[in-house]
């Protein structure tokens, strides 16, 4: 929970410093605890935008393939991507695919699927991302809809936008009731209606709505969320929409 509050991070990091001493001298040690410590310290440092230092602890967290290996690997690969090392992240995730297939933890497995899709996208391998996403969806549809559906479908639709598969975007949003799911999601989390934006983009690309209506809807929601919650939309989503429109969206 401390990771959700930026003003607690320095204090938490101080406690981790005290714990590190005990882990190093062996007075408080177990392999699982040590890996968990490394993994959590990476997350704290990433939250503080200290990605280089976080990477050091992230690498230590994946030194053993334990029960939480995939969870730590997902975070480590994300950190690599933040540092512009997307190819390294992709290579690690591809190498871990056999391990991930054997996992019984449905949450971590579906998270891994989304991480690998994103990594394919980060490396411009959109066809590989689509093929992998649709293959995994055919096998793990129930699990994906129960765990990490938002992350999976946002990444999948990102892939489809890059491929300009706008009919498939609309088909996917409707088949899996993503607008309805999202409306429930944003009631509990401060988030934007990204699936509505993607549906509107597809409608615009098919000539159903004008550019002015498409952009106006985004600006209206962005202004409302800034005024109410002081939060801005995902830079990744805005860059993607802008690239699809061949212009900067402000």
C-alpha cells in the first residue's frame, strides 16, 4: 500500500535500509524473503524514478526461478524498457515463456502475457504481438477476463492500432464488453475511458465520426479529470492516438 503514496516512499526506503543490514549479516534470512526484498526495493526505486538503481535490485530479484519469479521478471522487464533497453526485456521474456506456461498462478501468468505483448510492441514486432495475444486468449480467455483483463486488452488494442486493424478493434471491444467493464473499473480507480477513446478512433477512421468530435471527446474528459482529480492521461496512449492521427493531441 505504501507504493501508492509518494510521500511515504522515503520513509519506507529507510526501513528497507535497516532490513538490508540484517539480511546481509544473516540474522534475518531466507531465500524467499531475500528475493521479495529485492523485488520490492526495485518497485520503490522505480516509483521514485531511480530506474538505474532499481535495475540493480531487479536483477537480483530474478536470480532464482522461485514461485514469484515471473512477477519479479515482469517488473524487471518494465524497468529495462523505461531505460530504453526494450530488446533486453524482450529477450528475457521470450526465454521465460516455458517457465510461464507451467505456472499455476493465474494472476502472474496473465500478467506475463501482457508484459510479453507490450515488449513485442516496444520492439516494433506488432504481428508477433497480435499472434501471441490471440493464441493466449484462445487458451486462457477465462483467466484473462478474471485477472488483468484491463492490461491485456489495452495492450492488445494498442497492437491493433499500430496495425491499423480498426474493424478488429471494434469487434474486440464489443465482444468482450470492454466499455461496460471499463465503466465499472473507473468507479473504483481514477482512470480514463481508454476503450471509449479507441472505439471513437476506430469510428473516426471508418468515417463514422468527424475528427473534431473524436478530439473533442478526449479533451472534454481530460479537462474533467484534471479539474477533479489532477491526473493526466497515459503518455503512451496519447502518443499512440497522436501517431494514428498523424498529429499531436493536446
